[in-house]
């Protein structure tokens, strides 16, 4: 018996949704108080989210609870800061700016934060597989990464 490892290309999924904004169930909205988000699609092995970011809005450092994923910048510019953890060394943060049309895949152990550091609004499409069930939020402490909270789907978002 042959076992085939079929992995979803989450970035291709996000790009497919970005290519057809007329098919989105809702139009993007912007909220001055916090990032706005809406789930566009849910399947047995993945989900797709639409997010908006006003200048200065962003996330805390977080993971995706064991889900892999990707995001695609539909419009505007976002900065992703990723965390590299090496035993015995302080966490290292490295940033990269992603402009309109750019995207990024990530694995199941990815810890990052995304921020709109530009002066104009941004819209992004995110795909996760399997669907998110938890997200752990972190802060950098004196001894490395400290868990701030674990959020659960259906409770915190």
C-alpha cells in the first residue's frame, strides 16, 4: 500500500481567493479600534480569512496552534516579524516587509507578528490547515518566550 502525503498549498489557496474579490461573502471593512477579520471559507482541511489593517494595527507575537498556513497581501504593505528560538540563546526577531501581491507560507511551529507600519490601509487573505483551534500569544521575557495566553476558536474569535 502506498501512502501519499498530500499537503495543501495554503499560499495558492490565499492567492486564489485574492484573485476573485467579487466572490467574497463580505466587503472588507476597517475598524479604527482593532483589526477587522471575517472567515471567507471553511473546508474539512482548511479555512480562509479576510483581514484588514489600518496604519499602526497589528498582532502580538503568536502561533497558530499547530496549523500550517500562509498569507497573501491583497493591498497595502504589511511587516512580518518572525521569532527564531535557539536553546540557550535569547529569541531573535527578524522582520520583512511584504507589499501588495506578496505572500508567505509558514509551518506548524511558526511564531510571528504582523503589523501595518505603512501610512495606508492594508488587506490580506490568510489560509490555515487544519482550521485554527487555538492560538498562543507570547512575549519576549528575560529567559526567552513567555506564554501570555492561549486563545480558543469560538471563545476569543
